[in-house]
């Protein structure tokens, strides 16, 4: 079982309803789902520096259930359910550092 989180940049405040719409557009691969921003790439670099993306070599120790899904506009992380609490805290802190939205689709909530 996995626990997903999504991250993207928004210049405007984001509420739960608009975040859900953006998240669904990201999953539907809508070209304008989120705004490309250098902060997304910087966030991804920080995340993978601490928690390398999933590979065959690290799958037994990785917190990820599948490789990170990302573009220059967003990152979607599928996290092992057993590690979701620790990873949510760590990833939410990195999202705040980079001024990104952190969205929890299970709870349909923006994490601040």
C-alpha cells in the first residue's frame, strides 16, 4: 500500500478544492496543470539527495513505492505506507523551504 504526496509551485494561495483540481490535472497529464518553476527542480534535487529515487539496487531500503513522477512543474511521490509519517514531515519541510504546495490526496488537504 502506498501513500502519495504531490508538490508544485503556485503564486497564489491554494485551498483544498483547487489543490484537488490541480492534482487531478497532473495525473491526467494536462499540459498546464501546474506552472513550471525552478523551485520544483531544486526541491526534487534536495529530495533525491536525501532519499534517492527508486531503483532495482535500492528497492529494499527506499521509502518509495515507485519512482518519483515529475516534470519541471510538479513532483508526485508514492511513499511506502509504513514510512508515510516520517516522509510526510520531511517532504513537507522541504516543500516549505522551496515555497511549494504540498498536497495530500488521501486526506484531500494541503499540508502547510
